[in-house]
C-alpha cells in the first residue's frame, strides 16, 4: 500500500551488514506525490564506482544515484547525509554487498516522505497550454477569458466556428486578425450562397501570415478551403502560397483554419464574392436575342423573338417570342423551344372554287385559288394567289386574308340560241 | 312563245320556271330571281325550277328546285281587285330571294343586269331573245322550252297594236317609259312567258354576252307586239333591294 512516509535500513543495521546479500525496497507514495528520500546514516565499503558494495536508487528505470563509502552531515542542524527528490511516486532502493569485507561496515539508514509535486514546473513538458494551477497531489489547467479548455483538459482554444456567410460579398478573417490568432483552435466558417453562384475567393499575399510548414513540408497551422468535391490547400507561410483568386466551382465553401500550440502569427484575411454562373451564348436559328450580350449569367432573362415567318409552339399555342432564363445549373430554361416556320395550315375551301393542294403550308408557301370556270369567275382583282404570311395567315396582295369569292358568270349561254329565220 | 322554236336550256340558262303561276323568271344571281310583279302577286311562296328545258314532273326531278326566301314586289306596282282586268302594268317587276344558292353550270347561270350607261337602253331594231313555256300558235301549254328573237319597237307600235277586242280596250292600257315594246314580225311572247327575260346582247362585250333588258309583262294580243318591263329603269331599286336583303341584320 502506498504510504506517506517510511524508513528503510540495511540488513543488521546498526550492526555490520552481512556479506553477499542483495535486498530491494519498492517505495510507493500516493499518486500526485513525489518521493523525498534522505539518508541519515551511510557506512558502506568504498569502491570505485561502488562496484563492491552499494545502495542504488532507481526511479522509473533510471538510476537516480548509487552510494557507497561514509557520509557525514554537512550541516550541524541537519542529520541528512544524502538526499534524493524524485517527482514520481515510485522509487526502488537496492542494497548489495559482495563476498568479503576487510572492515566492519554498518550499512545505511534512510527515511522517505511523500512530497507534493509541482506538476506545473517540475517536469520538462509544459502540462497546460496557458495557465497551470498546482495543488497537493495534482494540478489543473485554465484558460484566458474567451478561451475554452479542450476536452484534453490541457489545451485552450477559442470558439471560432459556426459563422455562416450567405451574402454575395464578404470578408472573413482569422480570430484577432491582424493580432496573433489563438493556438490550438479549429475555426470552421461556412459560405453558403444561392445555387447559381460560384464562390470566388481572393487573397492578397500580404494579408496572410500563418506559421510556416515544418521541414517535411507539413503545415503547423493551416488554412484549407473545402467544397463538396475538391479541396484547396492547406496553405501556410509568411505569405499566401496559393493562387490569389480561387474559383471554387461551387456555391458552398467551408473555410477551415487550424492552429497548433506553438507560434501564433498575424493570421489571414480573405475576400469572397459570388460569381454568377454563366450560361452559354447559344445561336438559335431563326430568332433574335434581346438584350444582346457578350456573356450571359445566372438570372439573366432574354427575350427570344422569332424572325418574321417563324413562331414558337407551346402546346398548341403559337407565339412570336418566348423568354428564357439562365438557370443555376448554367443551362437556359425553355431550351427545348425553338422558332419554327409558321404553318398556315390547310387553306380554307371556297364556294364554287378550289385551291390547289400545296406542297407544304409553311411560311412562304404559295397556293392558288381558282373558280369553277366558265360558270364562275373570281370576283375580286388580285388573282387567286395567296402566300403563307408570318402571322400564320394565307394572304393575298389585294384581298389580304379575305378569301376570294367566285361569282357566277352572267349572260353567257353555254350554247347560243340560233333563231331560224322565217 | 309565238314565232319561235324549241330551245335548249343551255341557250337560256337563266330561265326559271315558276310552277305555281306557270310563268317565267330570270336568274340574275345565285340567290336572286327577277320576274314580273304580276307573276308573284298573291304568291308569297312560289316554287321554282332552274336548269331544265322540260317542265314535266319527271323532268323537274332532275332540275334544281328553288325555294323562295322572300318575294319583293316593286313598291310602284299597284294591286287591283281583278288581276285579269288589269290595264296598268307600270312597275311590273319583282325580285325573289332564294333560300339557297343556285349551283351554276351549263344549264343554270344568271343573266347580266344592264349597265347604267345609255347604250344599255335598247333602241328600235335591236334584237332581243325571249324564252318560255308559254302559249304558242298551236298550244296553250308547252312542256319544252321555246325561244325567239324579237326586235325592239317604238312604244307607239304597242300603243297602236290592236287587241282581241279593240273597242273594249281602246285607251284603257297604260304605257309608260318603264316599258319596252318589242315584236311585230310574228315573234312574240305570250301567256305563260311572263316574267321571262328579254335578253339583249351586251354592246360592250366582244364575245356574246346577254343582259336582261326587259321582262315579259303584257300584250294586247299574242303574235304582234309585246310589252316588256324596262329593267334599266329599275337598276337602283334592284341593287338596293338586293343589298338590303343580303344584309345579315335585315329580315
């Protein structure tokens, strides 16, 4: 059982210790304490490197000391002739004698006590990233204001995640920028733009100062940009090492800034903006785009007007124009619509006349009406020629859309009356 | 027809047969028949046929039956109590609007109306064609169309013409400028030919083309001079009546 204190003496102490003996004591004090071992008597055969007889103090596999010979206190106020303090709670003491002693040696007497370890200072490794608080039997770490203690109870960080940027333009900077950023932190910022916009990040070289990479090229502190399907970075160094403009091809971007314990620098500041996705400038037959632009982007609306004689059919309804919108996926709406030649349809029949069977009834086609001669004639001037016009009507130069009328021919008998003379 | 001969309907394709009054008319349009007022007087719904030279019942089966939509008698036509004793035939003209259009062809086609120019007023000696199923020298009734050529005469000839009973008729008949006198050489229209066209060749057309200069109206005696309604005097009334009756809002 661990004890707070104790005493160990060599065999037969205070009489002479026997030859050829080896004895070990395992000293253990409660955890969180160190061991203070001090000898009040030491009388062991002296030899070079204590090779014959010795008392050896080991801690954690490391020899803290190996004693032989005679020691006397150097201070009249203290009986201690030799002492060891170890910041660990276990200690092993081994006494060993060889086969012969030319004189009588009485061995050693030693005491040990549990002593508080100042974990904050007694070890080479710093136990806390910021503030270390020692107490008897242990220690705890604490953080400056606005920092929080990580789950490892050793490191402090700042709460810098969670910001979501939805505006089309914005500036994002590391915490405290341009003052040193916090250590041991992971800052995640989200840029979430409307579909149809591409996040474009711009960085000035001088706006970037992050702890450089180690000798193997690994960033200690790093800035990373992540989209759904690609990653930019990690970036670190005295100036921004990446392209000054990053086109992410995505409307969402996660900005991740991770820092380690050491070496905090100015940090970084970036600007971003949403670049509307372009739609291809398509050449559609028989139509005109309005407005005419060199480049069309998301949310642009164009009015596509069919040339004269062409129309767009939506269901059974014909129209001379339609609207198309550049969509978030970079494609035009209504892209299936196209201007087709106007179809005037089958020409209407007329009374007492006929129309020739047209080869087609599309824009520009020509038909001819005729009357049933010789008993009917075309009442109006302009002939019977009709042309399929741009508005889908058969049009005559004189009558317009009015159909020709076949009027009876008057006064012409099909056979003349030949009167017989009396 | 006196002094005439058998004719084909192709010779007079405008000839219309009024079955109920056994008279004639002239087709002047797809939906209009011109006739004499006394033909349709008291006959608001006459039955007519076109396109047949023969008026037997069997023949008429293959003719075009014309149905009257309305009968429009000239407003100047004066009704009398006893039509058989009528002596004043002034304004003896009427229009019959048809319900359906007549299909034109070799046996049915209209005759032209006269132009308004002076040359459309027939002068003495001009030949006109008459046709009908009326009385002949031999028969009171014929079933086959007959036709004749008759010259235009002066109105005096018709005034001077002797009737069946000269004493009774002297000075009783009214002759006006609305009438044309024609005949005199044995060719004449007669009872049953009333309403038929007095067709004259258009002077302004190279190829033969006839217009209706007159309508068979009356005569003192068949076989000499006959009196015809001068259609040219009624052009305005004809056109106005046809225009107004064809107006969709007019009934």
